[in-house]
C-alpha cells in the first residue's frame, strides 16, 4: 500500500481539497474554502496546513466566529446544499462562538463543516489556556457544546482517526436526509502529529445528490388521495429548491391546476406573479394563501417541516376533512401530524405523481377562487408598499422602495425580527433563490454575514441585505470582510430605535411596552447611534437618508450601507394569522387578562392529533 507521511492537519486539508461535485455539467470543489480565525488551538497545526494548500483550498479571514459560520451556512443554502464551506477556530471562546451558528445550520438542515481546536489529547500540559474543566468528567471540553447541534460529532485524538471521521462527515454533509452541521473537534497536539496515510485517502471523489424514489405503496395511497381531492393546496418548502424541483413544481401546478403557497424557505420556488402562486402562508402569510388553506381538503406539503409559523400553530387548516400528504426526503418530516408520508426526492416525487395523475385537474372553481383572491391580495400589498412621505415610514414602505429598484435576478437577505414577516408577505422574488431568509432559527445577527455567504456562492447576483438596528448592533463585523473579499453588498438598515417586532408582540399579548424599544428601558441615557458613521468606519460607503426615494439608488463600487429611520409600531395589517404565544393565566394587568381570554378562544381552533 502506498502511503504519504503527513500531519493530521495536512492530511485533513489535502483530503478536503480532493472532494468535488458536479453542477451544470461542470466539476467544482465540494468544499469551496475555509473561514479561519486562528488561535493557539489551531494556528500551528491547521494554520500551517492551510497555508501549504492555499491554492487548492482557499482560506478566508473573518472577524467573528459566529458570523463566519453564518456566512458558510448562507453559502450552502445559496448553493442549494450542493457545495459548502468549512470553519476553523481555536479552543474556548472561539469554538463556543460557533455553537449558535451550528444550531442555525441544524434547524435549517444545511451543511457546514466546523473544525474547532480542542484540548491536548496527551493531557501533558493539562489544563491549557481556555480549557473548560469538568470536575467529574475528564473527557469533557468546551466542544461538547456542539453535540446537540451537530448531525455528526467526533473528537480527533489520534491522527489516523481522521480517515473514518472525515468519510463519515462527508457522508452526512452530502446526504439529503442527514444533511446539517458536522463538528470535528481537533485536539491541538493531534493536529501536529504525523502518520503514514494511505494514498487512497487523497484520491479525488465525486459527490452527486442522492434522489430517493417513492415506495410504491405510499405512492398509490397518495395518488388516490390527490385524485379524490376537491380543494387541493400545495405548500412549497425549502426542499423544493434544494432538490432543484422548481420547474417540476411549476409544471405540476399548471397541469393539474393546483394552487401553491410558499414557506419562508420555499419562497421563490414559483414566479411571484404566476396566478397559481398565492405567496406566503401562515402567520406571516398572504390573505389569499391563508383563505385557501382554511378551505383545503388536501395539503400536499413538499419539502417542508411544517413549522408553527407555516401552520398558524396548527390552527390555520379548518376543513374537517383536510388531509396532509408529506412529500419529503426525510421520514421524520413526512409523517408529522399524522400526515400520509411520501418519502422521496421532491423533484422525482412531483414528476411521478404528475405522470400518474395524467389529465386529472382540480375543479375549475377552485383555481378560479385562488386567482381571484390573489388579485385582491396584490392590491392590498401594493397599498402597503406604496411610496409615502411619512417622516417615519413603515417597514413595508421601505420594502416597496427597495423592491422598485431591484432587478429580477437580485437576492434579498434577512433573518429575524419584524422584517422577515413583512418580506414573506410582500417581497416579489424575481428568480429562484432570490429570497434568502434564515427563519428556521430566526437568528438575529445572521443578516450581514448571510449576505456575504450568498454573494460568495453567486458573485454575479446583486445581494441586498435588509436588517434592523437591533440585529445590526449584534453582528456587523462582516461588513469589513465583504470589503476585504471584494464581495459588494447593499445593506439597508431600518432603525426603529430598538426591538420593534417584539415590542409589538409584547403589547399584542397584553403586556406593557417594556425593555424592547430604547425609549422603554431603564437606562440613564439613550445613545444617539450613528449607524452610517459606524459602517463607514468598517470601510463601507455609508449614508443616512430621510426619504424613501433615496433608497432607490443602484449598486455602488463596494459594500454600501443605507440607513433610514422607521416606525417601530407600524406593520402590515392585511394577511397574517394567529400565532400561539402563551399569555399568562393570572395577571394584575387588565390588558393581560383580556389577551388571555382571546388566547383561550383562539386555541380552540388548533388541530391536535389529527
């Protein structure tokens, strides 16, 4: 057997560089590069290895460990899970900074390879700087925090362990069901240890997407349910895009005249102006989609995990005869809420179902009702996003201004707060992938780093990040990274002086405005934060505008930040649905008691166990 003597870190880097995939008939590296923030736990071992392979596996310098992992996650999502990035940190705070991002990837089923440094396997200098010691378990390190938010976790304490561990990691990262974050904790002394690795470990390997076909029994059961449906509705989730099934979905809707609604992850699966695309569904849904969902007798849920925002906390569907068909590559998701599962790849499942249905179509009145309701919704949405001369415009008005200057191939990126709800309802995505939202974990701080990852995945598309002042303050450092990498973004900062979304929720559940808007805090002095000056200090072209018309400027030569003050209390009243947010049963406040009464009444509409 031919062997090559390398350190464990060198072997890992060389093996990663040998992995490839094929997209559009062209071979591309599976791992497009590595974000690295070096420290004493990875600079000597992995840092030296990355320098030696920098032409084959590029290394990108970031400014915050959580942010660089967010960028890697966004890269994978924008690449439809076909390509990914790795991230390495030292032990201690560098590693634990990535745990939140690991949870983002875990919830959203997105591939990212996390390579934190770890304590000494030999324990000779034990304990080392930044080591977390457990009084009762000598095997624990800070990296054990990654276990519950990793699809696969391993600690490499001997150099030869990287061979099976990396193979398992790559299987998970490329599997349509297991896909998610992988953590390989690299003991820092092991990174530097040499081993005679088999040359076969470094041979190029091609990873192509697996497309499972449906079970015939499940298929026939689902086919009968569809053929009998009088009011069918499709819910398109992120799995439609990950399976590259948007054209199959469009053909299915048109052939069988079935209307479709979109989740946050599935939005942009269909052209926004198609008469059968009802837009967003659920808590942040359009009035058209939610009205059809209330009446539907069959819901074909394609590639969605049916999170509570989509189902209106399971109070949206009101037809007693309603059945759910879960077309999903993961059995875990396909059978939720006693759905009839159809476990298979989305593209294959839609194609085979359409072929088997033949000339079957939903009753003409059903599609006609969808088109009529969509027309009314578009009028409501146009009113919400219309230009206004208000000193403090609503989020919807700002969205309208950004939309008017967008090109069809643009991508809008957002993550948390009130903006995702407004964007889900109102944004008109011009092309697949043009709507990029992290809403599975609703992680504040993802926005700017996520925009960077999207741009890295597809530099030819213009990326607009919309972010509130609260999220901006949490994480903004990757503005500097975007400039370093020449990945130009347009970042629109909507400054409502606090956490406007949660303030509205607080009031809606009977609470007093408290500790969300800056003006409702107990601090001695409210800071006059100059976001434009801050962004400029990071290297961006930055300005603060006082009118919506100023937002309609096109792309700058490098990352640009546009700041606008907005109304923290305004939100789009049209559309939407009740969301189960538990209200206290007992309170001295009359507003809370009133909200609890309304809450108890709303819960009666929830479908439990059927």
